[in-house]
C-alpha cells in the first residue's frame, strides 16, 4: 500500500502542499496543462523555485496574479478584495474537462470552506462569497493539490498533529485571532497543537486539504520511505523551518501481509425512497468512503427496508457516519473494524475499436490475477461514439483477458 504522510510541524497551506507534492515527484508540466482546463490561464502564471528555510532545502510555489498582488501563504499580507463565490467556483470546476476525481474532490474542498464561512457569518454555503479563497491563486492551489494527488495516487493519506501559531491576522472582515475562525471550524474534531510563534501557520485552504484527504492524524505510520518532499512557505521563521514535509512510502504492514483495516458502517432504513438511497450511495463515495452499497432487508414488524453499508478508512469513520446520518435521516449507525486482504491495483488503458478504456488490474505477489473494465469509462466512450455500452464493455473485457494471459508487462 502506497502511503503519503504530511508532517505539519510548521502548519500547512495550499501553496505549500502543491510545492511539497511537486518536490515528491509530481509533474509540473502535467499540473500546468491540466490547470488550463479551468479557463483561468489569463489570470495567473505559475512560478516554481528552490530555496532554503532554516537550512532546509525545498520547493517554493507561487501563483503570480496578472497585474495583481503576489500570492499569500499563511504569513503574507492577505488580499481583501472580493473573489468568486462558492457557487461560481463550483460551476467553474463542474464545466471544466478535469477528471471526475479532481472535480469531486476540488468541489469538496471549496464546500468545506464555504460551510465553515457560512456558519461563521450565519448564511448557507451557496450564499458565501469568498475573499482570499475566491481568487485565482487559491483556486489553483486547491485544484492543483487534487491533480497532484491524482497523479501520485496514494492508497492512504495520514498527517501529523497540525501545528498552529498564535497572535492575530488581518482578514477581509477585520483583525482575527490565530487560529482564524474558518480554520478552526474546518478542523473541528481534529487535534491541533498551538506553538509559541507569532504567525498564522494553518490557512483555511490548508485546513480544508487536511479535512478532505487525511484519513488518520498522529505519528507517521510504519512504512518503507521512498521519497521525501518539502514545500516552503513564504516567510522564514527564526525558530523553525517554515516548510511542509511530505513523505511517500510503502506501508510495512501491507508489504508484509497484503492486507489492511477498514471500518464497516451500517444503518437500517425503511422510510427513504429509492431515489434518495441511490443519491446517498453516491454522496458516501464522494465523502471519501472506499465503497458503499445497498442491501434489501426485512426489518422489525415485517417492514421491507434497506441496509446501507459503507467501507471507510478508520481515520475518516466519523465523517462517513455523519454523511450517513445526513443523507438517510437514520437515528443510528453501527460500526465495526474489519481486516481485509487486497490485491495491488493499477489502472491501465485497453484498446477497443472505438478508443481506449480504463481497466483495473489486480496483482498478488507480482502476478496479475484480475482485470476488469471500468464501466463508467465504457459508458463515456459509448456516448462519445454512439455505440451500445455492452459492445464497448465486451471489447474491453476481451483486452482484459489478454492482460490476464500475458501477465505483468516489463517496463522498457
């Protein structure tokens, strides 16, 4: 299992995260190409550089706004002009040609910030009009983080206890204490350690990244470290390096046994329509569940009902349970820890007469034992070409059979 660990000893922000993931090996060229799909290229240019923070070498990422002020990370003066609203950003991402993963997770990031801001200001998320977070640089930071995580494809993401500074910062609504209200609201339920440093170390964008992607907070999990990256903040603190450390490695438990742990969350419902249940399953997956499924059951008093089940990483069980409460209206969610064995999974492209289709390939101890077309990709190609989905799937399944017979290919 590929594990990514964020060491937040000097906090976290959106630009530091992008820089750390690029220092880990994320492609700058792919990042720039994919970001152009947002249609904002005339508003910014990307700038990468190497630098030092208290003797630690890392990557500094800056989004230069066209004819505007320099990008700010948790330490620089903040912009106070109105940016885009949450609704505008959601539509911007939704109409882009970015992947489904990036669209979903980037929208989730902005929704987390909008929900926090809305609660603070007493309004629904849809009415929130961002200030700093609505500018092009923050959009690039958050969408860029999703793009790089998609590329690096970790199976599990963990983080240290986030460290925050103290003092006050000037925001669009005035002078606020550190941690800022939005950061605190986003990280509600997550342990935060405050250090004796007069600076904002965790920005709302950084807080949203932690809340959306991190499955467990605490010490670095046991792993065989493969790569280390440092994303530098703007300021150079006298007491410690202003950097976010990202560590990518192979989980030792997974490498030894081929298994991992998941939390199984279940709820019985008998008063929800099929349409709402179908939507609930999709929302659970969007919230970070590894899998979600519905099973017909016979409940007390002979009532037909549905068993809603979700599989989640232990670190995000509470969040998935909250999603089940919210989407189904159930009064209780059961939870149990389960161990499972998993194949090593990789995505490959399979050729069909009408174009390429993504297939999931599973291997055990280096031997390919399963290959299956991604039906959603078959549907996409079917719609684009006018062919029946079953024809595209059958052609892709034939290619999967060849993959099973040929085994893993050597890299050239």
